[in-house]
């Protein structure tokens, strides 16, 4: 017969284990925080899914890209432990890991530290293209030209709740080649991006780009004209 004390201890362990499972991941959402600084508003955006975390910072007026960083994350002792794949400030920070103290207050996510930031989730808005995608090739007059997504040089798009971001980076050297983001709509085979920040050219903020898209198995075929007006037909593949 099991001793009552053993039953209580087992119940406590089960509860603690269940809480660990609940706290193992942050809800997959886009979160926003507006920082006020000398009369200016600095926009902070987090895009988080089950295993990936991106923090991007920019100003809307005047349009100014500030920074972005991201990578795979785990939760440990109320900290977000990041193994970075990219960091636009890597040249000065020279670190490929981050340890961010945080807490949840209902649905808000608070990044603690010297200057706490309280992030509020945007409304849930699921679309067929939501997820992480890696650039995997182009379609030309000669047919499909594929590139290996396992190589260190990557271009990734992260789409979630009506927000998008592309990032070009190298996971071995931590070189950062550029990023852009904003909100998007994917409906009736049309994909439209509205640019809120663009690291290579702030003048492109406010532009709206529309493309045709088609899902073929794990592939997303993306065709139309680039931000420079050049024709394109890209292939992207889902990243787990």
C-alpha cells in the first residue's frame, strides 16, 4: 500500500513537471512595445513561434532601421536563452548567445533587465503562409535552380499574424546582409507586403509590393517584381 506522504510527493512532482511543460515555450505570437525616447517613438517587435525568437527595432518617423537579432530559443529559470543565427550588431557585441530575463503577465510578455519592456500581443490573424521559410531557389527559362538550405548563407522569411520579416545572414560567420519587414496579406493567390522597415534603404519604407503565390507541397512559389522592379520567381521551403 502506498504511503500518503509518497502520494503527496508524487503529486507535487507531477504538478511541477506539468508547470515546466507549460513554461517550456512562449505562446507563438507577434508582440509590440513602443519605447518613448526624447520625444521619439522607437518600435520594438517580437516574433516568436515554438522554437524561434526575433527582436526587431525601428522608427516609423523618420523611417529608420535600428537593429534586429534572432535565433532558436529555450526557456530556463525564467530566462529566454537564445542561440543566435543573426545579429545586426554582432560586429560590436561579438556574441552569438543571449540570456534574456522575462516574465509573463497574463498575455503580456515583459523583458526585464535595466530597462524593462512590456510587450503586448497583436490580434491573432492566421494565414496559409504563416511560418518560417528558407529561400531555396528560382525558376528561370531553364527551369528550377535550387540552392541548398543547409548551407550557412541563408535568407529566411518569418510570417506570423499578418506580420513578415526577411533576413539574410550567415550562421557560421554571423555576417548580417540585410532585413526588412512590416505587415502582409495572403489571399486568393495574391501576397502583398507593406514595408515598415528596410535596413538597406530607409526610403523604401511605406512601399507596398504585390506578388502571385502558390503552395506546392512544402514549397512556396513567389512571383512578380522585386522592390527594384525586376521580375522574379522564387521558391521558398518551410523551415521546421
